[in-house]
DNA sequence: TTTCCATATCGTCATTCATCGATATGAATA
DNA sequence: TATTCATATCGATGAATGACGATATGGAAA
C-alpha cells in the first residue's frame, strides 16, 4: 500500500468518481449485461464523458495504485474496487493525517 | 471544505510531510525561537531541502486547500494545521471513499 | 529614512498530466 | 481465416505542476 501513489490517484475528480461508482455497482451499473459481481466493464465508465483511451488511462492509474483489481473474462475486462487497499489506505490516512 | 482541492494538496510528499510535522510541533520545531503555540514560521519548513520560494509555494497550496491557517506577527508568518478542516476532510473521505 | 529580515510573488524552464485520435492486441464470431 | 468487438497502448499536444533565482512587499531595527 503506497499512500503517496494512492493520494496521487485520488487527486483527480474523474478517478474519485469512478471509485465512488464502484462502491454500489447495483446503483450505477444496472444497465450492464453481465452479472455485477463479476465487476464492471471498462466501457461502462465512458459515461463520464471522456474518450475511451482517456478512461482507460484513468483506470490504469487506479489499478497501479492498487485501488481496483481487474479480471479478464472473454473480450471484456472487469473492474472492482480493492476493498483491502481502500481500507488500509483509510486506516493510514486516519492515523497519519 | 473542497475535498478535491484537498486531495490535490495532499498529492505531494513534501506537503504531506509539512502537515505531518505540524501535528506535533514540539517534536519537530523545538529549535524555534518563538513560542510554538503561535504556530511555525515559514522558514522552518526549509528543512525539507527545497528553496525558500518553493517552500512558500507548497505552503500556499496547503493554505488554499484550507489545511493550514496563517497569522502574521511582526515580520514572521506563522502556520498552523487547521484541525477543523482536517477533521472534516477525514470524515468526508471515510464516508465517501 | 535607510537598511535588514522574513516571506510572497514573478518569470522561466523542465517535467508530468490529461486528453485525443489512431493503432495494436486479444478474444469471440462469422 | 477474416471480421468484429472491447480494451490497452502509442504519439502528439496543450495545460498544470514543481523547481529555481530574482525581485517585490511589508514590518523591524538602526
């Protein structure tokens, strides 16, 4: 858990929004064809209004920071919040900030 | 309390270190001539190894985010953590992340 | 008033970041 | 095998950030 890298990842509203959407997938991604417990397809996040490549870059930042995990199933890649890392970060920030 | 601006302010190790130093002034700034409860002189933070102007810029980012308050006394400007904002931010991040 | 000191602001430069369209990759399908 | 679809990666570009030395500001002291 690299707190500095996580803070950098959180320092963009698009990325905090993605993480926020992923808190309650059933609330935000009910339109998804696949079962929600597989995770959320990358394409779903294009609803933020940015291009496919930009969204992909934001997702990569979140993944490098360990805030989301990915899983390939067929031609799709599913994203999930990494609750362990989120919890560890929250503990850290509560302790040190 | 602008959480996005605070996250941007926290997204640099120098600034998180400054905030961390300000948690226990008596531990880190015992060398200061002035009483610690006035706050910490800007110049004290040059111990991070950066130039005066760069340190001043980092302090300005923290101030704009509301994470520190300043108080001019004579020719010095004293910095303090803004515990209200820090607490409000922690509450927010615990609730939304 | 002149000088000195602490700090902020300015101008510049290099680096990183956000964004896009285009292209590559890799799996599914025809 | 050729095509399609979802996603990642590439290359370019403009914007924002971080750093510095130099300068401005504002108060204290001589």
